[in-house]
C-alpha cells in the first residue's frame, strides 16, 4: 500500500491533496463496521463525516488500528439526534460517544480557531497558556490545522474512498517524520501533553522528529507540571502499554520528559545502581513481549516495577538506622513513595492496591514454612508477585533460588510440595528433658 501511495509524491507536491481510493489502497472493509455505520448515517443526515487521526495513519502504514475516531461537521447535539445510542461527554473538549454493542465510536465536531471564541464558555486558557476549554467549531480545513501532528491530520471517507490531506501528512509518512502543525512552542504551550505524544509516536512508529518540532521539547518539558495528574496517568498507559514501552522509555529519557512522570524513578536511573536501570528496562521489555503474545498486562505491575528501586532506597535507612523490621519499613516507605508519585500521576485505587500487594509479596515469598507457603500460594496476587520476583531475578538480583523454588512448588503434587517445605525448614527436634536426680533421704 505504501509504495503505491508514495509514488504520488514529488518534492514540489502541494500540501493539500485528495487521494482517490485506487491510489491509496485503503479498503473500507479494513475499518470497523461501527465506524463505517457512524460515518454513513451522519452523511445520510446531511453532514460531513470522516475517519480521522491515528486510525487513518495506521491503515496507511499497514498496521492494525487500535481506535476508529470520527470527525464531523455536526455539532454534539446534532450527532445525538442522529444516534439514539449516543451521549455527550467532556467539558474541556465536548465529544460524543456512539455505542454499537460493546464498541464505542468517538465522534468530534470539526474544530475552529480558539481565537474565534465568542465567550469563555467556548474557549479559555490558563495563565500559562494551557487550553482549559476548546469548543469552538469550524470546517474540515480548520479542524486539520488544530490537530497535533501532520501524520494525524488525515481524513478518510469510506463511502467514496477518498483520503484528504491538508497538512502534508502523507509526505511525512513517506519520510517517517513527526512534524507538529503550526508553531511548536505555541502548540506545546496550548497542550503540553503533545510533548509526550511526540516522544510516543517517535518510539512507537520508529519515526524521526522534525528538528523544528524537536527543538523546544527539552526546553519546555516543565510544561508538563501544569497537567492534571489524572490526565498524565492516562498518558502513562498509552506510553507503556502499547507494545513499544522500551523504545518510548528511551525517547522520554532523551527528551527529559520521564522525570515529570516518575521523578523518583528518574533519580534512581540517573544516580542508582546498574540493577536499578536493568529492572526498569527489563520491565518494559517484558511488557512489550506480553503484548506481542496477547497476554494480559496491568498498570499495577508497571508502577510496581518503576517504583521498586525508590521504595528500596527509602526502606534501607529505616531498617539500618531505625532498626525497623522489613515489613514496618516497607509500610512507612511506601506511603512516602506513593504520596510523591500521586503528585505527578494519579494511580487509581484499583491499581494502587494490587501494586502494594506485589511489593508486600516480595517479603512473603522468602518465608516458606508449611503454613506460610500455602497461604502465599493462595494469595489473590500470587501470580503477579511471583512474576515480579522473576523480574528482579532477571534484572540481576540474587534472590537465592527463590524463583526456581516457587516455579516448582506451584505446579508440584502435594507430596512433593511437602518434601520441598521440609527441605527448607526441617522440623525442629525437641531436646529430651533430663530427669532430675533424686536427693538422698536425710537421716
């Protein structure tokens, strides 16, 4: 598909182009039925409607799109009138979710320039320039100019088969280039998350970032401090749970962005041991591998791995200087580490509790007498804790054969388990009592 498409480009090609179906190679059957029906019904109702963004980009790159987003000339209220199964969400950017069974199609109205806003209810900015509200509507050309990168500003009409390109995105796809639309400093200031997105797309796609787009990234990385922690948590999921976590981590570190997501982890990577660095790197490698294998992953494990070295660094003085037990030290240190992390990225309770369980299991796994071994095996987070133990071992920590022991124990028959426990903690023999000698009777 790409070779066919890229023959259309010459150095003098204009940025605005319409590519016919026979020239770009996308088949309407490549998109989800729900997104096709959404576009079809909006067009039947008299509105413009297109597939837009990463879905079009991925189709042109012969990749499987994760999402199918729709852009339309219809306002949110008009979209809701077309679909009974639709609801308007969001205040910062009002969008419509159209539900088809278990699939949800995100529908946005074409954006206009926020400078054309009639009131603060339509558009407003913070003192630092971050867009707090952006609900000014326009046409498809203005919408393209409001998108972040050229490769994400491509519009596909599955009804007539055309791809529309207003910003030179097709040419940048050919040249494997990430290029921001508009003035980079202004666009990063409007939405600092674009800093992360530039690094994410470079890591995910293996593209180079255009020098003009790249230059302000390090200079303005501190813009991320103005982003709510809940939104940054959502970005962490995209950064590290999309199959290219290792490459993305390297990009984030290169551009000094990682420290605004995980400051304590970043400090350990800069000033800690080789093990600290290997643990984080191996966690991303294993995550990418599990995604390729279609296995389940959870943010709890990612956070547990990223924050493990900071946790250990906080525990050491509590154990060595204050003579706390490892359990007491972990409890106190984890409170501080979690509090510091929550100031940067949110961690929903459904992930925070499993993360702490994974940590606490690292203290339980070495204790393998009969009662404790079986109780640990029955723990609801045992598998995650066991995987984390293997990760530590894989990263180079000497866990004294614990990984192999638990691998065998969990799959061994009952008799073999008992023998393994007995070998670790043989029953103590009680010393026989000495009989007290009777004193001779006094005469």
